[in-house]
C-alpha cells in the first residue's frame, strides 16, 4: 500500500490523509502510520496544515487540491519529495 500512496500523490498533487484513506479503502489511523513511514524515509513531506492555509473557500475554484481539501476544517496536505517522485516513476 505504500507504493499506492506514492502513485496517488504523483498523479494528483497534494492530498489530505482523509482523501488518501478514502481512495485506498483504509482507515485514517492506518494511513497516518503509513504516511509516517514514508515521511521518515524521505518520500513524502507535509506541504500544508491548519485552517484554510491556502486562503480559504473563496480561492477553491482554481485549486488543484480542492477535491481533497475542506478549507473550513483543519487539514494537512502531503506531497512527494524529489526522492518520492523518483520512486513513483520507477516501473512496477
């Protein structure tokens, strides 16, 4: 499932933990554990957190992360590092 997380992050830009859990059919606690491993290994990094760190709902229209984000709620977004991009690009 770690590879699936990398592939999803590679294909859709920053994603929230809840969005990843939903797409992978896993619980949020399971995903938090896996994300923690990927961060520790240098494949993922935290790119956003807090309440509407992007500017809030008024700016959602053009945001590539709008499907994974709920700007009125506390969120944490994850994205691939350079190492993560290289790993996601490797053949299966």
